[in-house]
C-alpha cells in the first residue's frame, strides 16, 4: 500500500522556511513587486497543453516560488504522482489504485493494475460507448414504438451527474441540438418533473448512472422514470428506453435493463474523477464520439505535462502550491474560480466537488489530526455577472480571497464588441485586484475628503489568469485535468488521502433511519436529540393534515 508523505507538513524544513519567509514578505505590495521587476510577468508565465498560466499577480517573490517548490519536493509530490500513474494503491483508506489518468491514455499505453494492463479494457468501453452514441445520434437506435430518440436524461448524483452535466453545458456549441440532453440528480421530485415535463416517453432515453446501482437518490429517480415511461408504453418498453452505467450487472438486470446495454467502469475510478469513463456517456450522446475523444486528448496532454514538467514550470503544481501559500500562511479560507465564458457556468460548481470532496479532510493518511488547514471553500460564478454580485467584497472587503480567472482569446460567437468587452473586464479585474487605487489617487481626482476612504481600493489581492485560444473539447479536458492534479498536489503536501469520501456517509446513513420514521403509519418511538425529534414530528403532522 502506497502512502504519501508521513511527516506532518509543519515539520518539513521547507514549511518552517516558508513561515519565516511569510513574516518577511507579508506586507509587500504587488505594486512594489511589479515596479521593481519589469520582467516579472514574462518570468511568471507558463504554457502547456494549450493553456497559459500567468501567476505574476500573486503575493509571491522568486524566493516564495522556490520555497514552495522545495516544499513539494520534500512532501514527495513527484514520487506520489509516479505511484499514481503506475497503478499503486494511492487511495490508502480503501486500498485502491487511483487511475483516472488511464481513462484518457492512448491505446498503446501500458498501465497495470494487479499485473493487468487496463488500457485495452478502457478503450473497449469507449468503443462501445462510441458505437451506441452514434446509433442514437443517427436515429438507428429507436424506442419501443420505432421512433428515434430525441431526448436523453442522465439520472445520477455527485460525480455521476456534475461532471457530465458541467461538460455538456460547457460544450453546447459542439452539441447536436436535435438531441436534448438533460440531467436529474436531486431526490426532490421537482427535478424529475421539470426535466421531463415537455418530453414524450416514446422518444426519450434514460441513462441511469450509478456504480453500485444502489445509490438512494439515483434509484429513487430511476424508479420514478420507469413508472413515467411504463404508464404510457408498458413494461416491455424498458429495455429500449433505459441504459445503465454501472458495475452491478445483477442490479441492472433486476431493474429491467438488458446487461448488454450496461457500460461498466472500475473501482479505481472515483466518482468526481469519472467524467472520462462511461459516466460521460450522456456527454458523448450530446457532442459525439469524436469530440469526446478530443476532450480525452486534452486531459492526457495535461497528464503528460504534470508528470514530466519540473515543479517550478508545472501548471498544476504551481496552482496547488500557491493555494497552500494563501490557505496555510495567509489564512485564506476560500478560493474563487471566475470563468469569463457563459458556457463554463457550471465549472465552479464542478470544482467545488472536485476540491472539497477530495481535500476536505481532518486527518492525514496515518489517521492523525491535521495540524494545518486543508482544502478551501471553492466557489465562483461567470464574469461579468459576478462583478455585479460579489466583487465588492473581493476588492474592498476585509477577507483575502485568492482568485483564478479563466478566459479565452477567441469567442465561439463573434458578435460586435461583445468578446472585446468581456476580455477587457477579465484583464481589468485582475489589474484592479492587484494594484487597487490609493487614497492619494482618489484625492487627486477632487473627490470629497469624507468619501476618499470609500473610494479607495487597497489592492494586493492575488489572482491567477488562465487563458486558452478558444473553449474547445480539448481545452475543457486540459482545464479539468489541470485542477485534478492541482488538488492532488495539495493533498500530497497535507499528507491526506484525496480519493476517499467517508465524510458523505454519516448523513446518508442517518437519512436512511429517519425516512421510515417520517413515513410510518403509527407514531414511531423517536430516539434522536430533541431538535431532530421535533422536526420529525412537525413533518409528520404536516403531511397528515
């Protein structure tokens, strides 16, 4: 079983050096860093896998970056990355490899698990997905009444929903608009009702996405979908209107789905890392096999960069280490991701799950309580909407919020001045956050003295700028892999298992106990705390009025 760094991070020499260094530079302003270093932006820009990272607007010097890179070296980031790529048991609490990188490896790659090269298995599934999605998209796959499929509804939750939902939204410009692809995840019946309100069962396909085929929310929604379908078309229609993404052939068969229409994946694929697997079937239905493979190629390009590039020129490593710099040394509790592209509207939410479910841990791999803070609260919204919602706090609030700005040099829809104005806002916000506006500058404009404090911008608010030429499947794949590996770097430095998710279990278990108490005919004996008992009684009273 492979473990990461066993030395608590605060005990590493580089961590102690960073603590001393922080005391020396904490009050240095980005205005001074840029004024004293004309080549700063050029030196602090890195390109790889179609992406450009400008990290010059960070409160960091060359010494800062050097010490952070040394921290990664002492924490064993490079060694643990190689262990992951070689299929070793990086997920220590579950005793599993972590091989989402195998999902986008070329056909001739060699990645072994238990002595077996898994790459041929991966491509066999991809080929089956491609054949199936091509049949659906061309109209060759028809429903029970012989009509072609016009709507596909993905039923999943967590990684079985948010990844394909985000990517399908992000790549809408490349999608077949004659096929409507929708998503249902929330167990709230409203989600199912709204997703199917205008659909015809005769031309609707459901993709039930659950590794174990036991997930409560997913199976609840899948059974509702089945009832919705069979009420019109009958039980015999299920086989032509449901396919499954799962590893549980017995459960799939019991539901009524032909196992021939089941697309499998592996226990070495974590849910939030599974978009490139059969979990992405709904995305492939939307954009087609060729575009899906382009996304995989972008992911693989970033995988190669992460594996080969030196830490000081490594995009995921730099993002991860700068996040540690602010979270652990400046005390920043949140991190904003601000995509300046409407298609990336769900990207911050996708990264919330990726980052917070991976690195939201309180103990290290050895089970010891962490003596440093782990993952940040990740949030964000597309620009320019966010500028009129929460940028006030970013610019003049009391909290330090590091930001990632994501933008594109070319628009997918070139209309008038729209893209120039969009890109101007991206650049302007990074400049304003970094340099602000001094009281002297405000006063020089003749502003009333009483208003000068209100019109002053302190600046010195850090940001990264991530650019690509256009938002394409390749670019999206590279962006996803960039943040996957960024999360890996941070988890390795903190010494935690970034690939388990035990924190989601307790609430699900308790919900399983409470649901029968809500639904029981006779008043149940409640043995919860007084608040929980009162809430249960209030619900029971309301539904029985």
